[in-house]
C-alpha cells in the first residue's frame, strides 16, 4: 500500500544513518506518511487503543513483578503488601487488573469491527489470523495472571481450567500433569504460570508487529469495504489525520479506564479472590473473569452426550471450537462484498450475533439452573414414600393451607410416608438460554456466513472511497453501481 | 508538522492580519496539547518512580532494641536492622585506654573517643559499649572483628576487601577507607538497653 518512499534525509547525520539503518525512513513511511483511507470511523481507533493497552499492561506488569513473590506461601501476602505498603502499589495494581478488562473490552470491539466490515477477507486473511493468535495468547496470559494473586478464584479457577484439558481423551491427563507439575495446583504451577505470564506479553508484542506488518501490505480496510483505487483521492497521510483521531479516541478510552481504576477498582473482579486460596474449599459460585464468560457458558451449555462422546469432552470441544472457528472465518464467509453496510441480511444476523455473544456472557455469569424468568408464581410439592416404599413427588399445589392445599394432601398420608413440603419453581433456565445462544453462535459461522454469500443480494456500493465521502456532503446522486458482487472490490 | 495544517493556519493568520505575525491559533493548540501531554507524562511517571523507594513496611521496620549486657567483654555482637549491619562492641579496659590514648594522634578523620559515644539516661557516658555501623566506609564491605579472629593493626576491625584498619573506637587508621565507622542514631532506654534507628 505504501507507495515509493518520500523521505529525504535533511542533514549529514540523517543521510549517514539512512544509508546504514533507514529507521527514520521506515518510521516516516509506516507511521507518518502511510496512506490511510479517508473515511475511517471511530471503530478504527481500537487498534491504537489496543497498542496503548499492551504497553500499559507491560509497564505496570514489570513493576508488579518487582514486588510480587511467586510462592503459594507468600503470593497472597505479597499482593496485599503491594496494595498497602508499596508507594502507589494500589494504583499500579489497579491499573494492571482493570487494564486486563479494558484490553479485552477493546479487543472485542476491534474483533466485532473486523467481522462487520469484512476486514478478514482477501487480501487481509493473514492479518485476521494473526489477530486471532494474539487473542488466544491474551486469553492464556489473562488466565495465568489471574492465578497469581492466589485468591480463592485464582486457585479454583485454575483447577477448573486445567481439568478441562484433562477431559481430552488419552493425552489430556498427561498434559494436565505437565501443566501443573504435580498432582494438584501448587508451587510448581504458580511458578511456571508467573514465568509464562511474564513471557507471553512479549510474544504478543512480537505478533502485534507481524499483525501491523501484514496490515501495511494491503493497507486498511474501510467502512465501505471498497478498495483504495486512487491513493491521492481516497487516502490521507496517517499523520496528522489519524494520529489525532486515534489520540482523541485513546484519551476518551483512558477516561473510562481511569473511572474504573479510581472509582470502581473491584467492580469487574470477584470478591472471592480477596480470600486467600484454600485447596479444601471451593467457593459456592465459581466464575471466570467477565471476558471469558461467553466461552464458559458454551462449555456449560453441553449437558448431553452425543453418541460415544461424553458431555464433558463435548463441552470442551465446543468451547475450544468457538474460538478455533475464528481462524477459518475468512473461508466460511463466501460473500464477495466486504462491508455489511451493503449486506441487508448479513447485517441483521450480525446484530443478533453480537447480542448472542453478549447474552452468552450473561449466561456464563449466572447459575445455569437458575431462571432467566419464571413461568409463574412458585408452587409447593410434597415429597413422600408410598406404601410400596418408593419415593414419590406429588403434583404442584398453589397453597399450603385450605382445600386443595399441600397441608391437606400431607394430612391424608400415613405418618410412615415421611412427607415433606418443598418449594417448586418453574421457569426458563439460563442453561437453555446458553444452549440457544451457543447454537446461534455456531450457526452464524457455519451456516449463515457460507450461505448468505450465495443467496443474499447486496445493495449498491459506492464506486470509490472518495465518492462515498463526497456523497454525504453534495446532493449529487452517487454514480450507479452494479449491485452484483464483483470479485475485486 | 503537516503541510495541510500549516497552510490552513497561514490562511487564518492572514485573515486576522494582527500584530502577532507568524503566531497562529494552531501554534497555541500545539503548545497547549504538548503541555497537557507533558503534564500527563509527569503525573504518570511520578508513581512509577516512587514505587521503587522503600515501602511502608520497610520504613516501619527501621529500628531495633539491643540488650548490651549480653555482649561478652572484649567481643561484639552484630545486629541487622532493615538489612544494615551494626556492631555493638563491649570493650575491655585495654581497648578503652588505647582508644582514649590515641585521641591526640593525627588521623584521617579526627574524632575523640568520647565524641563517638552516646550519653546514658543519667547523663554519663558508657565507654564500655561502642556502637558503630558495620559497613566499611570504603566500599561497604563488613569488616571482621574479634569474633572472626582478626582486629587489624589497631585492635578494632579489619576490612578484608581492601585492607582498611579501624581502631578500638572504630576510627580509620590505615588503608583506603576515607571515614571512621559511622556512629548510628541510638539512645539508651535503660542502663543495659539501647535502641538503634536507621
């Protein structure tokens, strides 16, 4: 995308350097002059925001590692020391802990942006795949980071995740043992998680470099999905137009970030993690951090065996599959039209997809056997033993007292029945919602995206980026465009 | 700066046509934005530098009480306070006499033996007990003393790193060290109890 370099070394030193290490030329071509579509909206600022997030996490993480002690004896106390005794330790830890949430918030918006505007389509498949790799590494890093404070959620959350891997037949158990370095989560696990939690962000940074490199080959996609045809008319230099736009978005994002750090530092966390890990007692309600909840919901949605595959393994397959499917999205989507602006059906299904993803998050946060809503008022049932000695459950009663009530039913039973009255609730379970939304998640990728490319009739697209921008301001009808999909937009 | 930007700015200035030739509203924006950014960087940098300093619990653990009656005569005990070594030496009569006798000799860091002691609660000095820092003033090694079997040429301490000799009052007498062994802040809580602070 970047044309011939326009950099002219201005003095003796820069000429000397340019002939040996053309780093100023590189910076000018890729970050200053880089031709960027002139119609990018604010959804395109999240790349810059994510770069800021990564830097913030690395800088605060390096500081925290100076004070943290990776040992099951001292980890929890060392984190408390950071919060209480280290000067500004509370600030730096709150930035790091909330920074993880901010990082995921931004990455989800960035990914939805890519899905809506078809940024994964040819020739940008490798950018997308590298992005999914970064996302996977982020999840691994976040998971291991969450173990380090050695709270109740840290410990039992990591136990659940390592046991997930144990569900894989044959190789699962040995992998699990190698992961934990012992029969259970303990010192060896904590130490290797700390080591990897420090390493992986730098791996992420490396892949971010590849991600940006791959981006700079075809250049940015844009809201119309129409390729740049005339660099002069369709693009603007990255600086100052997008440095300022990104900069403004970053400042707004940092305001939200600062709100959480200073006013609600624990709002996104879980109270149970303020209790030191106790291997003898699992918290009553165990959930991952919010950004992993949709996948947790998909994992729990599978409560049934299919043929020889047990539900446990099936859940693990579904969970990993829901992430793995992202790698092949460029080939699942058969439409030649990039932007969903011009895809009337896909656009609606995309909105449903976003709602399903967010909904799965709520499913993950709630007890699967509790109710989204109840069908009616709670009723009463009676448990008793019949004359043959079999356990029985009565029908549902509206009342305890009075005619037709539970009390009347109990009074007719012999004392040997051991009758007891219980509350009977009926409603729409979170489990069912997660099954419906999880099914939609997979349908969207596996059925709708491949099918729509064939059956959907896209709307007219602007002939060029420049034309699409001008159309808004000048009331001249845009040149008619062939609505049929064209291979090379 | 961008060509587009400066062109627009020049046009604005032309319209205004006032006395501030060459100064534009765009210049103001640049200076204002850079100032805010610099302020932000400084505000963020401060906690990240400050966290490197001693933490509150480290600062709190910066004194210790020592029972000097437990120190055997002619020897010393060594005390660690916040990782810093201190010597508490119980001098015998010969060592005390030598320290006072040498007061008038030329030294690199002249000091009388009495100036290196602290008054007890009754206002009298206790010349038997000498309290000094355990760090050689040359490069911070811990000198050896009577308990390690070497007291140097002057009967006090000897630093094995670069050969500094200290006398029985902890004064530098020979070798590269520039200063006497420092006397820490300490006070007598009773006749036999002292409190040393960092």
